[in-house]
C-alpha cells in the first residue's frame, strides 16, 4: 500500500491504474515494474535503431567515396581520349 499523507491519498497494491492528483501520479509496485520494463524495452530498441542508423551512415559515406573515386577515374579517362 502506498500512502501520501500530504494529499490524503491511499491506494492498495491491487490497483491497476495510476492515481493522479496535483500532477503527481502514484503507481503500485507491480505497475511501476511493468512501466520500467516497458521503458527499458523502448530504450533498448532506440539504442539498436541508433546503432543501425550509424552503420547506415558509415556505409553511405563509404559508397559516396567509392562513387567519387569512380567519377574521378572516368573524368581522367575521358580527358585522355
């Protein structure tokens, strides 16, 4: 049970939803654990997405450099003719 004396609110551990008063939300331990797990999963996915984005960025830069080299080679070859 969570009790906040300063705002006279009490909830039991059986509650499934947070109580909100004065812009303060009160969660049960079970709901808080679920929320932490959800946020951890979301954070893990965001980190994975960020790494994938960085990998793509590196690959794009490598492709750009390769294409510039090919362009320069073709320009030199054209000038030779």
